[in-house]
């Protein structure tokens, strides 16, 4: 949990003092249960149980490397003695739909007066069955991805704010942008910088308790939403903004670019997973890092000059030795500081960012 | 009006056999009344009157160069003897809001049983006063910009369709992309090509009677919407797609890139207005054409290789001689065929596109 909260929160942290069940049935692994993994990593103390009937009895740390001691169950009923207050939907699938086989868990939760927290595109609160149950049992359904109603188009105005705006971008989607932005925020705070993590996706919002899911605003308002996030937080020294998608991913590139032109960052951290060879869910090869740097800087430039300041490597599945070699090779290839935030921290990035701070 | 209609129309042409009043009060000029100008140019025979109280008694051709003989009035009442059936909102302002001083025209129209056709973000049909009046007087409110409900994320699948997909892109917004795409469609049809104009914005949809306003879909679905438009029209030889915004415009770049990666075009026509020096509504200078070509081709390439095939110049306000010189200079600078579609036609583009057709 972040220690310091922004006064202009758009959402009240839905997870404060709650006892959360994370639903990740059949998809609890490091790549598919992105939301579950993020919430377990950054809100560990509030998670009391997980649901995945294929992993009952195992320890989460065996599967995702974190979350030691959280029980994995196969039904809501089994968890009732632990007095859960909330059921959090722990996946972010392409298209944002609810897997049909999960409806029963939601029904059971509502009937046992457990709130639902969802970041899906599909609004659980607008589903006739779920909304009726929520009324009948007086429980809340929180659809995190709903966007504020006062959005407008972007103007590039964020560049006039004094805060240093650092945006994470990716060689692909799902490579570690949120984790990198969170780790930069934490490390900066430890060094006495007034820093704020700016959430732009459902998991980030669940962790930070504020933000806008920019992939769920009307497409005309992507950069306007990003700009709003910046203007409301202009009093910080450092705004560490969670990026979305990738400039080269055909499904998400529009959101990526709208975010880039709305945030108007002074610096980018390019995130990459060295073992990934193809763009996710496609048959397109990933571009080499120097070419990606050129693309991101080139497309940012007409709105505001901006440099890639470092490379964040997600070395999941590699040994520390392999990761170190990968980092060395990347630094040689790009002439930029590189690190794996979870294995080796982000001090290198803070050293680069600090001279820019107001 | 286009001669040939696509069988898979998403919208029935709202303007068939209608007698339309175009509302452009206080903004009837070539740059602000983009929708009015487009509808007058391409649906001339259905427009019976215009409203702009600052131009009453003038002829539209004096102001926008077209629409000779259409009367300009300052109230709905004055036009009633001409038996209007529809009031069309003839502007596309930033943010898509309804100018407050226009409410009275809408109220008068509804009370006189005249339908409303709107392409604004603000849905007229959801306004309490207007929707009540529409019920009371049994008239229709058509919000063109509402998006289909079955959209998903983009996959890059459009590249498997055999149709040649030509997308217009811009050095800025509002430089002539829709007109260029419409003129390419018409010229191709005249040469016997099976061609379809693909509308992606409200004016284009009003003209073609089909399409999706891609700036009004959820941002996660921009490229998915574009892909849907392609897959439904895969049986044509040529799909001439109306582009949106510009890669370098901070408000619209997300939509521009999502469209580019969803359409997966084989070729682009770069549209530009030579007299424009700054990006619209900003203080950013426009980029030189060779740099823009590099940016568009560079960002398209990771999904599918694609070349800029020609430059469409909007030489509005220049003499024919000045336009010819500008075209020559542009051809020299870019080594690509250039033309002003309205002054000199688009035969040069058709010559370049034709060898690519299936």
C-alpha cells in the first residue's frame, strides 16, 4: 500500500480495511492473472484467499513467486469462515469480458453479502442478475473501469506543469510497466522525493485507490483523461505514470499514443521482457530496442521533446546471473541504464531522474 | 450521394428522401462548419436551407464556394413553408458539445415535427428536454456518433482481406482527409473499380449512410472498430478509408494510430493544407512532409509494411496557378504524386493505386 495518498482522489480506495478474495479461477499464472498478481504484490496484507479450482491446496508462491501463505480454494463457501468482505476479479482478459463459468462465483459472493470489485470492461453492476442480487442482499458492486463524466479532449497543457512526468512505455503489452512505475514511485519516496504513482489501468487503480482507466474512456478523450491526471497532481515533484499497451501492438497502440501525448512526459522508461519474441496475441516479431526508442522519441517529439531515460527488463524466469548478463547487453546495445526492478531495484533510474526534478 | 451502397450498412442512410435544414448558426465558414460543408458538397440535392443568423440573405457559395441557391435563414419558422423534414447539426466542434445558444433551434424543430440528425459526442436523444419533446411530438432524434455494441479489440486481421485498403492521413486535423477519400472512391468507380468509401466520422457517415464514428468508441476498441469496417467490406476491390486526426495532434493522435493499426492499409494518402503553419488549436509548428511520411510509415510498419502513395493538398484560398506551383514543389520535395482533389481531381492517385488492385 502506498503510504501517501493524493487529496484529489478520483476513487476512494475500495480496498481499505477489507478482507479480499481474489478470483482467478483457471487462469492463476503470472501472465494471465495480471490483476491478481499486482494486487497480491502491492496490497498483500488485505488478500485473505484466492480462488482457482486447478490450484487448490498449493501455495501461491509456488506459482507466481509471491503471496506465500494465502490459501487457494475452489469455492466461496470454503472461504466464508475467514470472513471475506470483497471478491476482486483478478484477471484483465483481452476485450474485458467476464468468463461465463465465473458467474456462479459472483452469485455466491453476492448471496453471502460479499462486495464485488471489478476492472472488466463489462460492467458487473449493469448485469441484470448481479444488480438484482446486489439490491436484494444490499451489497456493493464496484466497477473500477467506469470513467469520470467530465472529460474533454487533450490540449498538450500538461507540459506546463512543473512536476517531472515519467511515463513507462513497452516493447509490448504486459511486460512490467505498472510494476516499474510503482517501484520508481517507492524508490523516489524513500529518497525524500515528493512522488505520486499515477494509475491508468484497473490494477493500478485498485492498488493506488485513484486514477482513470484510460482504455475505457471514449477514444476522443484519451489524451484529455491523461492531461486531467497530470493537472490534478501538478504539485508533486515527480509523477510516475503507468503506461498502457505498446506503440506497436495493433490492439492497444491508440491508447498508448493518446496517453503519451496527454501526459507530455519529459522522460520515458522503456519496459521489455527479454524472453518475449513476438508481440502478444499476434504473429508479429518484436522490434529491436534501438528501433523502439527511435519510434517512441520520434512520435513524442512533435508535441514535446522527450527521451527514453532507461530500460526496465522483466527477467521473470531467468536466473539472477542470466538477468545480469541481459542487463549488461541491453546497456551496451542502448547506451542507457537498465535494470530489473524486482530483482535489482530501480536506483539507476532514480539517479537519472533526480537531476531533472524541480 | 454515392451510387452504390454496401449491403452491410450499419446505419440506414438517415438522409434518403429528406428535406434537410443544416444548422450552422454563427459558425458557417469553411473551417468551423465542416459537417455542413461536407453534406452540402456531397448531398447537395437534399439540403433545402441553412441557418446562420449572421449570414441571412447571402448565398452559401459566397462564403464556402459551394451550395449556390440554398437560402440562409435565421429561424426554423422562416423555413417551414419549404416543408423541412430534418434538422442536421452542421458542426463538429472540439469536444463535441452542443453550443447552448442552439438549444432554441432544436426545440423549435421538434415542436414543428422536424427530426434531429446529430453527430455530436453529446447525445441529443439523451437530453431530458429534447427527448421529452421528441416523444410529445413523435419525432426522431438520430445520434450518428453512437457506436455499435458488439465491438472487440483489434487483431491485425484486416491485413488478410484481399481488398486494397487506402487510408487518408493528415499533417493535421481538418485538412481534407474525408474529401480526398470520397474523391478517390468516385474516381475509382468511374474507372470501373468496385470501390467503397469507408466513413469513420460523423460527416462521412451522414454522406455514406454507413460507418462507425471511431472517435466515439471506447478507446480499447478503436482498432477493433476499424477492423470490423474492413472485414464487413472485404468483397470490394478498393476500400477508400476516411482517416481521422493526425499522428502529431495531441488531442486526436490516439484515434489516428488506432485506426491505422486496425485498417492495416497497404497505402496511405497524406493530406496537407499548405497555408497551415501550426497544428490546429495548439502552438506546435507543423512538421515537414518528408518527416511526416517517415513517422507514418515507421509506425505502420511493425504491424504491416505500408507506403505513403501520394500527397493530397488542400489549396483552399490559393489561385489555380499558386496551387499548381505548390503541387510541383510538393512532388519535388516528396518524390510522390501530388494533387488538389477539388481543383484538379485524383487521377494521379488512381494511377498509383490501380496496379495494386486484386
